[in-house]
C-alpha cells in the first residue's frame, strides 16, 4: 500500500509540478465540490452539469463552462478546453480511451462507500498542491462524522429506491453506511447489487420502524395502497414513512455529505416522533 501511495505521489509531482498549469475538466460532482473546499476551484475549466440538482458552491459552479450533462458529456467540448487532466465519473469511464487519442490524461476516483471520501481528499489535495488544506479538510470531515454518531436514532429501516419493481438499498452500500452512521439498522440483506429487488413479504416479516422512500417512488399514499402487506409494521402504524427527494444529493461523496446527512437525520428524527 505504501508503495502504491508513493508511486501515485510521484506521478502527481512529475505531471503537475506547477499547479498554475493545471486545467481540469471535472465530470464528477463530488470532486468538483471537494476541489472548491480545497480552495482550488480556479483550476477547473469545465464541468458536467446535473439535470436535477446543483453542485456546491452553486454561485461559482454555475459560471463554469459546461461540457454537457453528467450522464452524457461531450468529448468535443472537453477537447476544446485543452485540459491537462479530466477527472471522470462512473458514468464517463468510457471516455478514457477516447481522451488518450488526444493525449489527454484522465483520473477516476473510486467513490462507493463513505470511507472513500478520505482517500479522495488526500488524492485531490496532492493533485493541486494543497496538502495543508487537505489535512484540515480531512480533520474537519472526521470530526463531523463523530458528531453525526452522537444521539443515535436507534431504529430499524428500509430505504427504498423504487416501487415498480420494489427495490431497496442493500446492507453493504453507501446508503447503509449513512444509515448506520446515524444509528439506524438497515434491514436489507447484503448483496453484490447496491439496489436490489425486494418483496413486501420480506419487509413485512422484518417489521421496520421506519420506511424511507427515494426519488423512484415519490408518493407516500400510493405506496401504502400498493403495499397492504406492510400495514401491520411499526412504520405503517406510527406513520413513520417519508419521501426523501434528496436521495441523489445525499449519495454524493464529497466532504459536504456531512451537512446533508445532518439534514437527513433531523428529518427522520422529526418524522419518527409524530
């Protein structure tokens, strides 16, 4: 592991010895937010826009040249900006080989679980030569995680992604990390698939205290009507069912996630006390 870190640092140092030469096109929203939190947003010359949400800090990211959407960035627009590096998202990995044809380097930062944020902060801070800022950001991030562990909710839940078919976040997903952090037991089983099909029969037997509906569901009343087998669960009896319209933003793995989890925790706490 130490050897890998050393080689990566050497790569960053050789290619980007002078940060004034950095011209970044960033297709990953989490990396955009992290770079701004590292006071290096000025190195970004192009970004991919999101159709249904904004990217922090919106007043600045909204002014950066767009190279297309998050799910469909334009290779032509990227090349026109003459970037020294393109930071890819999971939706744009297919661009890597095309960028090589133009002599453009690319980087993909793994962002599957909550712990990945720490390594990504370190990587990006080294990239832009903001190691001290990176250390401070990492320290603050870990402190915020500890605050979120305080006053755990101590409830059980399913976080549902869609209703047709009925899909839930598995217990070894980023959403499970978030739920566990704030003291909620995720009742979904572990699965290689982050969002997998689940039956209302399975959910009824698990007797969840809370049901959280993601953007693929949206209407609480229609969900209740479509799932009568759940009427005897504590979640139904106590009306502890709510829709979270910020599912996608909540899953964005930048240091801003701690603010979003705090808002999410407050919303669940208030809802479950009704």
